[in-house]
């Protein structure tokens, strides 16, 4: 099977359902950002510290393919049966956050991303997830997007924040509180 098709050489691509759209369209930007997020999650999953979270992170990557397929579909023309996102997928992230929070110190301040390269990668994934969420919300203004897609991305960014904190805790990395500069009086 050839990877290249040459069908996109003029700057257009096909959605599931056959509709041709510019590669610069908001729909393409949204699912492209979900794809970028999935790649970052692969890096986060590959960190040794995340051994206990690998199965869930792989499951999240699978769900992101579901999100991508949903976004890559023309809601008016696609007749293809797509995999579903479920309320249970959102609940799974919430339950895992609750488990991780049990061992974390109470959050009293904004924290600066970092402390360890693995932690920093989780924060980058969180930021890419937030960008994907913003793009999906913008897309939803003009086109149908299932509400559960927005909920999942929102919860996933929360999960990635808690995971970054958990990773830092497990690695013994310092969690640095943001200290806003005070204006001189």
C-alpha cells in the first residue's frame, strides 16, 4: 500500500463522507491538533515514571482516535459507523484523577510547569489538549460536534495536569509555586 496519494497536492483533503475541504479549514486544524496531542501522549506514556498509567494512557490514545474520526467526518454526509465516545470515558478520567489526588499535596497556588523533563512533557500535552478543545469549540459554532467530544477534551486536560503533578511527586521533583511580582507602591 502506498502512503502517498497525491490527492492533497492542491491543498485539499477529504473528510469521511467524501467532502473535499481546504487543509486550512478549522475542522482539519481541530483534528490535526488532536493528532498532535496523541503524539505527545505517546511521549508521556513512554516515560518510565508512567509505568502504572501506561494502560490508561494507551486507552486515552485510542479514544483520541475516536475523537479524530468524529472530527474528520462530514456530519451531513458521512454514513460510516464511527466508534463512539462514552460517558464512561469521561468518568474514567475523573476516577483516575481522584486516585492520583489522594497522594498529592493540596494545591494552594498556581504552579510553574516543569521540574523534570517528563513532567514538562505532560504539561505540553495538557496545553495541546487545551488548544484542541478551543478549536473544537470554535468548530462547534458552525458545525455539529458531539458535546461529549468537548467534555472529553476538557476532562483530559484536567487529567494531564493532575498526571503532571503526580509524575513530579513520584520523581521527587520540586513543585514550584507561581509567585506573582508585586507592583511597587
